[in-house]
C-alpha cells in the first residue's frame, strides 16, 4: 500500500510532493493564503470557485516567501498588519 502524497508549493511557487498535508491553503490567482477551514474559501469552493487555482503550503513562512498575503477573513490580525505595511 502506497503512502498518500500531497502537492504543496515551495517558497519559489514550485509544486513538490509531501507525505505531510499542508497546514495552509491559498488562492494561487489572488496570492492569498489562509486556514484550511476559512469560511470565505469554503464558500468559494462550494460555489465552484478557484478549485483549479487552490494551492497548499507547509507553513506560513513558505506562503509569505512565495509572495502570498494573509486572508482578510480568517487571518484578520495578520491581514491588518500586512495591509498597514503595504499601504493598501
């Protein structure tokens, strides 16, 4: 029996195979990362949105290094800090 493998993105946005599932999910087109149980992401997925652009990260440091920003719904405090730093 083979072990289940997961496709994650590294800091250079290159996919790689991992025996450990990602801790964070993201929207590859919008360059947003957040919790796997994020209500906004789950709503979008339920409506058929961004399933093809869904990405996963091993940790937050990798998501940030890959150029993704925190989700404004499930990571409000981190998003507020990011927004203040980037003036958006």
